[in-house]
C-alpha cells in the first residue's frame, strides 16, 4: 500500500467510525438519492442487536452498533460496474439472494419476525419469500442505518476495518470478534446445517 493509499484508507475509516450522519432507509431510497454512483466502502449500524449478538460489545456511535461493513465494487477482475447507490438499495429493499447482509439478518431474526429462508426459482435461489422480505424491510427501516466513504479501491479500507473492529455480520475472513458459533447458528436457521462441521469462521 502506498503512502497516498494509506492516507485515503485512514480518512475513509475515520469517516465510517465517526460519521457526520447515519442514513435511514427512507433517505437511501428517496429520489434523488443522497448516495453517489461511485465506488466506496460502507458501514451498517443498528440500534437493536439481534440474538445471539446482544451480549457482545461493538463499536458504537450515538446509540448505534457497528455490525457490518461492505464494499462496492468487489475486488475482482474484470472490475464490476456496481456502485454504492446500487448496493445501498440492494441491502435496504432487495432480497436475501442478492444481499448477504439481508440473509444473515433474516436468519438471526427468523423467530422474531416469523420468517424463514426458502428455496425459490426451482431451488436455485434462496429468499425469505416476498412476505418475509417485506417484514425484513420493515425491521431494517426501524433499526438499521448506514454511512459510506467514496474511494477507488474500497477493499483496502474494508481489510483494515476487519482487522481493527469486531464485525460479527461479516462472516468471511478473520475471527473478527463475533460469537464463534454464529456461522453454525446461521446454517441451522437457514436449514443449511451440515453434519460433522466445526464452528469456526468461514
């Protein structure tokens, strides 16, 4: 990482950990949208922490807990054309198939919202079906807030954040401070449990 990259990463992380404003669903989904059609990194905050995370301690900002970070586009070749605006809408008003955040939250909130992950489209996709996704929409409107930072190589900031703060809803990568049983609990909730599989992060 160059000195300039390191400086940009530091600025992005500062903006995400001490945001000027946390945006709600109505703001994100409004037209015109405040979210730029640009690449960047984003951070999701929640004022209610789903079980089994509620006994854990996380980075807080004005009563909200930071539980997840993401980027758009992903680091891959050829590069994706998806932007922050696209991903924000996907997470707030899409479905579990297109949003790992929604799938994880929905599995954790299954009993609370009375929703269940199901195979649709001939078994090729997994969603909470339309009524379940709308219940999840309502919960996210009430409890979820998001902020972002524009940058050309957002994965640099994401990697640093994953090492710096506990982010339990980011299931991939290092052991980032969430309960070690969380991946297994999610598989059980989603009927994706596999026998003889350990409880480590994947």
